[in-house]
C-alpha cells in the first residue's frame, strides 16, 4: 500500500456549496436529489474517506514506530556485540601480557617481614620425608641445618662411587654419603638439640603433606619425651624410650 504523505487529521472538508463544485453538484442533482442533498452527500463521502485515511495513517504511524524500535534494538545488539568483541580482545591482550610477563603480575601477599628464620633442611632429608621413610632428627638440629646451608657445592642428585659396609662398591647419591658421614643417631642427640629439632621436624611433615593423625602422633610422642624428667646421671641426654 502506498504511504500516506500527510496527516489526514489535519485535513478540512471542502465547501461543496461553493462555485468551485458547481459542476460536480450539477452531475448529481436530479428529480429525486436536491442541490442541498447533493452538498450533504459530497460531505458524507469526503468524511468517510477521511475516516478511512485516519485509520490507515494511525496504522502507518504504529508500523513506523515498531520498525524504528526494531532498528534501534538491532543497532543496540550490534553495538553490544562490538563492545563485547572489544572487551574480549582487551582481555585476551591482558592474558597474553600476563602470560609473557608472569613475574610482573605475581600477587604480593599482604604480610609483614617474617620474624622466624627459614628452616631449610637438605634435599636428602626432604626426599626421605616425601617417601615417608625413616629420618634422623639430626637433620633438623642446628648442626644439620647448618650443614644443609653450607655444603651445597655438590648437587644432591649427583651420584658417586662409594664403598659399602660389605666392602663392595656402588654408585650412590652424594647426599646420602655426605649425610652418612656427619649424621648423629637419635639416641646420641643432646636433649637440648632434641627439643629444638622436634618442632622443625613437625613443620617439615606438614610441608610434606603427611596425614594429620600421623603428625599429631609424632607431636604427642615427642611431647611426652620432653616432659619425661631425666635422671641426674643422664642429664642432658635423651630419655631411654628414644634410645
């Protein structure tokens, strides 16, 4: 349907009684229709057409409004898509930047300067704990920690040729041979050093992800030993239960 160019609500009914419409009236006047009736008939016809045009105009206005709203939604969706693409590109660029320069973006913990010195036993001791194997307390005494801090000229994973107890030779890790020469047996550790080593050992067990019930068992065992009062003759040595 052709578009209506002008709002029919603004149209005014012509004066069909004027001389401009004399020829039109003459064609309608007859024995049954007077000139006054002809004028009214022309007005009625105009009014009917105008009413129809008004309805068509209103429908056209509503259609135009819906089309504009649809176009606006499409523009908004397109703009949202473009914005999302821009956001994704920026996010990808940030991820790539963080990936290339990961040390630049490592979060810094909101904590103060640690008051306690770091406890770092030798790698041989840590491997023993990871495997759940027996390990002497000496590795967590001051002497054991000092040796772990100072004797690092040889890689703990390196292997060397060593003479075994039966006189044969075998390739063993350097850490195990070095430790074997200096390690002190648990029963020979002074009681003071035993008390120093126990909490360090427990902390290392937690770092090695030992089960909590095992850690509590060791803590309770060592606590009971520390509360065992040594005799005067054995002052400064471990209780017999650890020997």
